[in-house]
């Protein structure tokens, strides 16, 4: 009988106990929230927000967008965009409209309109209201002439370059890095009527020219790796072929003092390149020497023009280390 009571009362007892526990649990929640201090709630919210931010994927800049922190805390994005617009003008291009400038800089057209208006007001651009186009203005030209006049390397290099051009009757160019391009700052021509013509101010790709590959061979490994990473993104599927050519050129410059480019930039142009490295440090430049493929053979580049260019680059480098030169 006692057992029967125990079995009968067991489930009922457990049900009552469970109900009481549930009631206590429900009653305890408000008490828990009420007992949490304002400081604890603020701390909990802060942790939750940090976790949410950490789980988000970082937003990559839109195409053509200059990130505000791209150059660090002191980087001025508006100034950078203005200089990008000025850099979009190339030798021989003529006047450009806002649409073409937007394409070249990959900046939004409304942004381009504001920048060109500002640069025109400051005299860095000249506006043709009839055609709606812009040209580089007087203040830009003043800067250009001042920069060229202050390049001591032009004074040192030009006599050596001209002698080489006259001797072999080919084009020789002196260039410096401009992002992933090489910017010509001086050129000398031979007496031939047919040849390569690259005026000062013109630019050629770094990765696929003798100028650019000679430059890449001369800079530090850390700097070169950073540039090659950008070139890799630029060339996409063609990168393996471009990489092999650059690696070969780096070895050639180390062993022979020059590298060769056979129709890489233009199918009809062959050239050699050599680097100018000032003994005391400073800006590294590159020389190129070449011409039309039907006039300049690989054998000539390897055994005649290459050694001559390497000797010229070495002579210029030595002269830069001698202040009396």
C-alpha cells in the first residue's frame, strides 16, 4: 500500500517540483537583469559590437578609388587625385576632355570635373571652352622645366649618351621610374633618318622594356618584390611569361651589366638596357639603346651594343660620384 502510494505520488511530485523550478527560473531572469549594473551592460554591449566588426569582411576600395589611408596618416587624398589628373597627360596626346581623364585615372567624372576646374583656376591646366578640353598650363610647364634643369644627371649623362648615339647611329634614352612605368628624362639620337623616337616626357612600361628591367635589376630586393607584386596584378594571365623575362634580365645585368629586350614592348623594336647607380646612393636611373628590329639584331645587342651601353652606364655612375665632373 505504501509502495502504491509512492508510485502514485512520484510523478505528481516530480511534476509539482518541475513546475516550481520553472517558476523560480522565470522569476529569476528579471532579477538577473535588474542586478546588472550600468557599467556591466555598457561593457557587454561594447564586446558585442567589437565581435560584429571583427566578423565583417574588409571593404576593398572601388576601382580607381584612392583610400584615405593609402599613404598613411599624413596622406592627402585630394592632392593625390589632383596629381593623378596631371599625370594623365602624356607626350604627344594633345588636349583631353573630362571623359578621357576619367577613363585614364579611373576616377568618377564628377570628381574629375571638380579637379580640372580647380587646376584650371590655379593655372596648372588650360581650358578650351570651344572644345571642352584641357591642356597642361603654364604653372605645370614651369615645374617641368625646373625639374629637368635641376637634374644633374642630364648634364653628366648627355655627352656620353650623344657620343654613343653618334657612334652606333641609334636612339639612346635615359629614364627614371614613374610608378609601373619608366619616364624618359633625356634622349639622344643618331644621324639615321629611320629609328626609334622617344621624346623626353614619354613613358614606357617597366615590365616589358629593357629600361624597366634594367631598373628592376638594380634596386633592392625588398623594393623590387613590392613592384613585382603590383606588376603581377597588372598582367594577370601573362604574368608567368613576364616574370621569366624579368628574372632572366636580372641575372643578365648581374653577370654582364646589361639586359636584352627582343620585341617585348613592340614587335618591331629591339633594345638593351643598363642601370645607373650613383656610388653615394640616390635615385637609380636606366639607359636604353636600340632601334627597329630589321636594323638591330640580337647578335649586335649581345656582343656590340650591350657592352657599349654597360660601359656608358658605368661611366655616368662614376661621374655622378665625382662632384668635380
